[in-house]
């Protein structure tokens, strides 16, 4: 295990929170990961299918090296990592101190249910009388007040929704493991002081509260209250605002002086609500509105009680804080135009639709109309609901909706085998990400998804009262249509997460005008508060891969900060204990049976099972424990193991997944390799209510026990192999991305060699002079170059090229040829490829025939040189998507629309009289870029859409360009003779396939580097140890390149961080004497962890890269390739055991 | 495209003409060696021989209706690593197909070999051939050929060519460098020699043989033969499917197997150094046998028989080229070839693959397609 070098707090456990937490944990930091929800995973728990693969893939974020430190199963089911503490239902309530040394206060709400004791049997929900809409299914179904937050968690414990709960106590009575506790006994000790000048209020409150079991005292004035407070101890004070003499606010102020920690709840009539809000600011816990109705008031007070009494408060010191609060979805019913949402049941949001197609959704994945349960035949998607809508206070694009609408349409097609008719109504289809355009084209051309460019006018019923919806819209020519649909899906936009303001205030970070976290200049993760970073959608409007990149950028910055402060918050770790060497002993199995708190005794006889176990060969002991999941139970197991000679442990309980982490602990305390411990699930088999004969249950239990014994007998774990790491990095490409990555790695204390083919550092940024936001790339460039040149750990070779590279993660060797022609061979543990991109050349639109025809890049340079005088320009035309978004360059270059907007706005500012025309296909002003699009329209820039089949035509006469184009909206032709015609030609990769081949990595069909997985591993190559960033991955802005470079550095650091890296305990090996060198396993290995060493004539496994998937063992015909822990003999034995008791 | 020459027969007999050609391969074709079936001096059997002295190819007999083993395995031995010179190998079409599979499995290389194929009329089993050949193998070969050409067929007394040959739809190799054609050719006058590849053409050039032409009737002659064989094959598939349609029938089908593993040794594409069934994986604990026996009250010894054949089917049926050496090697007359070819017809069709057809086709298990077999995986990929 690595030594802990600091700690960090990650707020929010969605995708980006998990990414940041894993990043930090893999680097060796101690991480506390909190979420205000009672489950991990954020919104992703509700989304089963991710584009472009249309399945999940979240697990690909799990560690690939040092795999044994973390869980290795479905990440939607749960997560553990030995360096991550997960606290759910927890919020950050206070933060003090300084960067590198923050004191944070966390508050964890009670879930009423003891999460350790709950066995998820569901009895409580069965008896719960309260039905409430289930937010997991977007309110399409109901759940009980005691419920499972998500259906698929492991372990999956119930929680109580206190807002819905009536505190009837039925669940508490029925719970077989006594996991539910509403604290009725504790209430007697909970003293409430009621302060009100009106006797009737005091009396009725007292009566109600006594009924609920609380201890109540009263005061009729502020003075009396303060007097009582100084003498006696109270737990809660209910305080009236309007009282004669000293008013409530004054009492509050004084009370805070005497007893600052006493929660005070203000009582207020409507007239004094504002005062109550004021009171909150000076420390009131909450306020209650008069007049009181006991049915409403009592649950509120009980909730307060739970809030105050059962909430756990934890204070801790952390080096940095990463905010990853995600986003909330816009609620269309709050908008000016609701499109019938909330009124017509067949109008749903995109999130609700995701639930409708999910197997755990309302109809198990069948797409049925909410109104009548009939099969859906026709669906419409409306884009930009609550986005790009200034009336909804959303002058931004939510960035992700276009792609998920396409994905949802494709899912609808797939689930219905093409039968459902799908139409997407949109303004611009924003397919600006890598490979998005081809996905869209496939949806349109291959799957028949219909795209209609139109903002829908209205949604009405057909009058037939069958739930069918009539959609009225006008097409691009202005022709009006009415069309009937079974279902309308609203692409509800993103909003800042609930509680964003409080968190921002707590952490001292600034929010942007829309309530998302404001980030700094060229960083996507640095906030206005040093040491507080932001990851994912909380900084605004991102899809999964961008969130993942940015989350890693945040963790890099967090780590850099902790590192710069010396990482002084190291947590002590006991030195690794060695395991007993049992390799020469005969297998001796100790079987431990968990009785699950006695719940299983009805259906299974533990004595009988115990004696059967004792009679089994290798079993040397049997021990039954009442409840293994409790602390007491676990301690009992540990004690049993003390001095026990058993060298294999079989635990028969429940949910084997959950034990992985516990077994590692147990292994340490018992000095026994956890690989020699096996957990089998007997609870599912023996759980009451299966309506199965006892003997049949026994038979099944015996089978799983035998299987466990069979597996254990054959285990012969080896010490986990470690590989030496060359703790140096090679960065190829000296542009902004390469320099950023190099600096990030060097700042952590590792040597970096930076190789740039040009004579100077800087790459593309050398020619960029302003961003649309008004930042200066030149400043960033100068600063970066200066830092690189001064950095003692960075060696730079300009004018140099790569000759040859070989090796694998941790040990690469690369030869370069330097400017002077000299060769040098570099040893390095990781490689970052940041070889950049360049503006695409074009021959379209008469480029080259007139000096007035420029590319955006040409224009940028001319403007910088003063070669264009805006005052003299009467007409400027720009054409977007030149040679782009159609084969062979069928991708969006993402940055051209902002270049066009930037330059158009610049011209308009310099000379408002200039007519500017932008001919576009879809304006890709994603995210907050949308405001500039709005601004440009306001400034009078004319945007003319064109269709790819009917492009503008350009000719040159007397050196002047002439442009003609059809305006589909006006239905007439534009004829322009612009002074300048600017072509947006997009970006192509610079290095080409050659560099990729040298490093043994892949490029996609457009020549950009091919990432291991577009969403979950966006900066990794399949080949471990090589990472990518910047334009060589895909077109992106400077800030996005910086974020990606930081993410790549982060991924690199997790390898560089220690001088040896451990592989997993389950890895493949080769029995060379049996191997015929057919290389099937080499071709089959999805991790490129095997190669044929021609000199040694053997197949070699790289244990670091091997992920233990077993494909090689499956494809090898004579088991020359074997997976440790899954040898044939062992598996045969398990199969035999499974069949042994089959009659 | 293909360059065509002829090997004159005229006054000599077929074998003499062929021997002359083989000698020329060594002398004029710049071949380091020749792998060709020959009658061995000490006994009247035909075995592949590796010849470097042109004078020692004088008992070569590729016409003998026998191939005691699939010589692809020999070519694999010669080419697993660089051998240091070019070798011409004279093979039957099924041997060439097997060799192509072995090359894909990295068990051989095409780099230093020239594949010379002969049209194949089928072969007798090893034991039958000895009887048929009597004392004069060369004469027997000619007799066999004359019977076939004259329409008398392949049968002699109670002997006939093996079921594998009767079901073989590839009597002519399309993958050799040089094809020696007899079907539809006036072999009294000449044999057809056709270069199928660039290497074949180069060699043809060097040999300086008279130009020839593919006779018109050849295509039809091949088609007729293939169509008879396909009919036989399909009937065999049907009967074998029926005979093995459930586990009980399959067990009965393999009932007299003694786990000698001869079929696996004889199989040209079974390339493992050591079959998993003879490794420690199947070296069960003695007590295990007792356990198994107790479960059912009786088990057949040796165990793992059906398991063995099913495993071999799983591993190798996609590479099965149908040569029938498995049946040839079986001491207990189990119709191994029949079941292998039947299953292979399904597995190869499932992957749109034909074993031995082309080096360009990747073996199915080396190729991963996300969208494959959704009906089996239940998912979309």
C-alpha cells in the first residue's frame, strides 16, 4: 500500500465525484467522498444506457493498476477503495482554514435505518402505509416512505423519507433485525423549550409534543426563556418572533451568546416571514409558519428532532476540497411554456423517458403511454426546454441534450424493433463532440430517426380524450403542421444543483450568473477560492466524457496544491503485515456460518448444516455466528481466527461482493491471504418465504458450501507481483496541452522530457490572440513557456523528433533525434501524446483565388498584424463547416462557431455598420457560449442556415468574392459581394498516424488518437501508460485542452507515484511447456497485456496490464494460459460440487 | 491471369512424367528440397519424404490412393522457424487446407514453401491400401487411376475410398502455388500445370515447360465430381445429426472410444503441444472417481470420453478441413470424421468461415465482433 500523503474532500458522488475520488485515492491520498443523497452515482444511477455504445460502462473507471485496492464489480452497484471513505446523506456545512489545511464540518442525516443491520428484506416497505412518488423513476411510479434509494445497490439498505413518513412505527415493529429505530425512547430525554407570549400556542404545542414523547418546558417571554436557558439544558428551542418586550430576533441573538450550539427554530406568522429569514442568517436553525396544524407541524418537529439528534457531525482536516455537486434538471412545469408538462400525462421529461426504457423502470423497459398503458407508436422529442431560452433565465445551452435525445430515439427504435416512429424537434443539432456527427447521421440514415428543425408551437390533446397529443409546429419554410404523437419527451435542461448557493458560501466560491460555479480563465476546475476545485456539471453543462476529464483536472489541481503545501496531512498507516506461508500445508478450511440474526432458522437447520460441514474432508472447524454484518459479529470472527490453524476460510452469509473490503482487513489481522477466504451466499437460499421444503433448502445450501470449499482447496495464491516503475515522463508535443501536462507532472516532483518538433514551444496558441471570453492566449503561452523553461525537472528538446519507442507501462524506452542531429534514448514510465492539430486546408469556396477569401486562422493573424481595417469593411461573410460534418471529414471541429462569433462580435464592436452574414448548418455554441450567439444576434449579425446538399456558392470576379446562397426561411437567394469571406475549415490532427504507430497506439478514422473508451476513459489509450490530450484527441478550446492535459497528467501520476506498482492477485500466467505459441491469446487480450517474445520463444504476460479477465484462458485450447485462482481443476471441482447434491 | 503449362506424358506413364517434373523442380526450379510422398524401399508403403537429391525422387507417387498422415503437419515442422531454403511441397488439397489453418495458428509459414497440389480422387484407409497395393505400389496407383478415369470407380473388391474422401467437395486445390490438373485433362497426352500465384508463375517460368491450356471439359468434370460428393456429404450430415441428436445418442455414438486420443494425434489442425486431456488438468484425484461413481451408482471408465470429444469439437471444429485422418487413426472404427464434419458445418457457417479457404480469413475465435450472437448473449452486443 502507498503511504498516505494528504487528504481531500470530494463533495458529490456522481460521475465526476467518483472520478475525482478515485484519482486522488489511486495517487495515495485519503479521500472522503460525501453525497447529500443516500446513494452513490448521482444521476447516472437512473441512466442505464450511454451513447455512443448504448450501454453503461461506468465500471471502466475502476482502477486498472493496484486493482486489489478497490472493488472490481459494477460501479452502479457500489464502490469501495481502501483510500476512500464514503459518507452518504451527508453535507458540507462549514469550512475554515487555508488551502492545504482546511477544517471542514460534515453533517450526516440519519436514515433511521441502521445501514449495517438492514438486510434489505423489504418487510418494512411491505407494511408501510405511505405511498409517495418515487424520484428514482422520475415520479412515474410510487414507493413507500421507507424505501430503497436505488434498486441495484449492493448492499442495498432501506432508508426513511422523513418528509413523507407519518411515524406510525409499523416498520419498526416488523423489522426482523431490529435495524429501524425512530428513537421513541430517546425522545423522553429530548427537552424542548417553547417560547411564546400566547398561552394557547404554548399549551397546544406542549400537549402535542408531550404526546409525541418529548420533554417540554415553556416560557412566556424572552426574558423568562433566557433565564431558563441559563439554568437548564435544552435540546431545541421553538421561539416566537413577535412578542411584547424583547422580540424573537433579539432573544435569538442573546441565546446564541449563552448557548451557541442550541438549535433555535423561529415561529412566525406570514407577516414576519422576512424577519424569520433574517433570523436564519444570524443562526436560527429553521422556521415554522403559523397557524399550526398538528398533522403538519408534528412531523416537521419530529424531522427536526431527527435532524438535530440523530445527525452525525464529523469534523476533519483536509488539504483541498473538490466540489462535484452535479446538476439538477429543469422542471418544465415551472416555465412559461410548459408544453403540457404536468397537465398531460404523456408529456414526460427526458429523464423520465430514460426510466421508461430501463429494465428497472415503471414497465420493466416496455415503452407504454403513461395515460393508458398502451404501446407507444410515435414519439416526439422537443429540444431546448429550459435551455437557450431567455424567458426561462437560461441563455445557455445544456450541451448534453442533443446527444441524449438521439440516443433515446435510437433506444426507442431498438426496443420496438424499429416500430416506433421518432421525431426530434430541434433548433440546432449540437453534435460538437468527438464522433457525435456520425452517430447522428447513423440515427438519421440507418435507423430512420426523423430530425425536424423547428421550435414547437404548442401541444394540445386531440379532443378524443385518449391521451394522444397534437403537436403544432412550423417547418423551416414557415409551413404549419399538426402531427399526433403518443408521447412527447422534453429535453429538460440543466440547472445548478440544489444547495449550490449554500455550498458556494461555505467554501467561498463565486457562482456565475446562472448559479453554476464560476471557473478561472483557462482552467475548467479552479474556482475563485484557492484549494477549492470544481469537477463535472457543477461548473456547468457537461456530458459524461467532459465531466470525467474535468473531474480529473480538478483532482490534478487538488493534488498539486496539497503537494505544494508539503502534503502534511498524512494519515498513519500500519506497516503491511506479511501473510502466513501456507503453500506447503494441506488445505484446512474453517467454515463460518452467519445465522443472519436468527432469521434463517425457520427455513434451515444450522445444526444439521454444521454437522454436514464437519464431515467434509478438508473442513477442520465450523463456527456459527449470529450476525456477521454487525461489529460484534465481525469481532467474534476475528477472535475465532486468533490462533486458529485453519489456512482457508469459508464464510457462508450473504452478498459476497460486500465482503471484498472486509476480507482484506481480516487478512491483515489474521495474517492470512484474503485470496484464501471465500464468501458464499446462503441467505438468499435460506431466506424465509421461499416456499421451499427444508430439505431442498439444505440441499442448495450444501451445494454452495461445497462449491466454496472446492474453490478454496485449489487456491494457491502467490505473493502479488510488483513491477518497477521508471518515475519519469515523456511528453510529446510542446503546445499548451503538452506544456500543461509536463508542468503538472513535474510539479509533483517527477522528471519530464518534453519533445517538440518545431523550433519553438507553443504550438497553435502562438497564433491565437484572444478568446471569445476576452482572455489572452499569449499571456498563458508566455507564462507556460517561462514555467517550463525554468522548471528544474523539465528538459525540453525543440526541433526534435521521435525515432522509435518500445516497452510497456512503467518501462518505456524512446529514441529521439535532437535538433543537432544527435540521438538520445530516454527511459520513462509514462508517455503523454499531445501532438496537436492544425487548421484544415481547403480548396473549397474559391479559397486561394482572392485575397479577400480567408480562413478563420488567416483572419486571426491578419487582425493581429493589423492587416484588416474593420472600419473599411462594409460586408463580411463567413461560411461554417467548410469540408466538415460530411464524409470524409464527418466531424464537427467544435471551435469554429466560437471563432466565427468572436470575430463577428469584434467587427461589430469596431464598426457596427458592417453587415455580417454567417452561413451555418448548426450553430455549435454549446454551454455558456450560447450567450455570445445571443449577443451576436442582438448586435445584428445575420445568421443564415444552409443545408449540406445546398451549400452557398462562391465565385471570384475581378479579385472579389461573390457569394450566393438560398435562405430557406425567407425562401429567397442571398447575393453578396463581401469585402471579406471567412471560411471555417476546422481542425485536423497534426502528427498523423506515424507517431501513433511509433508508440503502438491507435487513431480513429479521422486520424485523431483513439481513446480507450470515449466516455469513461477519455484520455487513456488502450495501451496502459500512454495518454493523450489536446487537439490530437479531438478539436477543443484552449481551456478544454488544458483540462484534458491535466487529466492526462493525473492519469500518468497514478503510475509515476510509486517506484513499484502491484498487479492484481487475479492475473493470467502461461505454462510454457504446454504453449504452442499460436498467439491466439495475444490477439484476444483486450488489454494488450501479452506478447510473443521471439527471442525467448515464449508468451509473456505483463502483470500490470493484465486485468484478470480470463479471455486468454478461455481461448487457449489446452489451458497453457491459466488464470490464477481459476485453474481448470478448481473450476471442475466447483462444478462437481454444484452438481454433487443434484439428485 | 493464371499461367498454364503442361507436363508431357505421351510415351511414358503418368508416374514417370510426374517424377520427371519433380526432378526438374529440384534441378531447374532452384528448390532446396522437395517434400513428396514416396514408396519407401524397405516396405511397400507411401510416406512423405524430404528429398534434396534429385536422383532420390524416383519412387515418388502422389497418385497412390493413400495418405498415411496429413502431411500438413510435416510442412508445419519444416516451417515453424526459418528452414534456410525454399521447399516445394506436393500435397493433396486437404493437406493444403490444413496447412493454411496451421499458418493462421502460427504453426507454420508460407515464406519458404511452394505449394504444389494434385487433383485428388480420394484415398483408401491405411490398412486397406496395403492390401490394395500388393507388391507393386506404383502399378497399383496407375491401376487405381485407370479405374477412375475409365468410369469403373474407386472401389476395388470390398475396399473403397474413405467416407471423408467421398464427402470431400474440394478435389482440386485453389490455394496452391502450382496446381497439377488431371480432372477433365487428356492425361494420356499431358498433365495440366497451372500457376495460381505469383510465386507459382515465377517457378513455371524457370521450368521452361511447354505452354498448355486449360481444357474446356475440366470445369464440368470438377463440377460433376463435386456434386456427387456434396450429395454424399449432405446425406452424411443428416444421418450423423440424427445419430447424435441428444446426449444419450452421442454417448452411444462414442461408446467404443477408449480415450487413446489417436484422433487428436492424427488431426492436422490439433496443434497443441500437449492435449489438455493428457495434462494434469485431467489427472483426477483417485477419490474423485469414487465420488462420481457414488453419485450415479456407476460410471464408465475411462471417464471424460464425451467431454474429450466435445472439447475437441469446441476447440477445433472451426478449423476442421475434413481430411478424415481422425477416422483413419481410430482403432475402434468410431465415425469421428462424420461427427466432426457435421458439427464443423454448423460452426463454420455460424462464423461465415471456411477452414483452409484463405489465409486472409481470420480464425473465428481471433475476431471479436460486438454485434455477434445477440440471440445467444441476449444483449445487443
